[in-house]
C-alpha cells in the first residue's frame, strides 16, 4: 500500500497529464504543536480539488483561495508565512 505522500505525488502527476494546473505545497518548518510533520505534502488542482494535507485545514483553505485567484506563481516556488 502507498503512503500518503506517494498518493499525493501520483495524483498530481495524473492531473498534470490530464492537462490540469496543479499547485504543490510542502511543509518546510514547524513549531509548537503542528498537526503535520516537515515534508508533508498537499496538491491542489485548478478547480480546487485537494489531495493530501499540510495542516488541520486552515492552510488548505488559504491555498484554495490563492489557487482560484491565480495568486501563486506557476513556475516559481513561494514560501508562505
């Protein structure tokens, strides 16, 4: 059975092969009682469909808003707060 990160990567690859725009998110640092560890992944399709998790939901909600507004650069990594 695949682990969650492998499933996220496979789904993102599938979406891209289907011609969809995909944004990936990765936890690079945590503090306090973070719900997910460093390295956790999330992928979001251009229509808001999400696979994986990097938080208890609030970060994913913000990512959905940013993707829908096309506020994230397509070819440049960005680091959120």
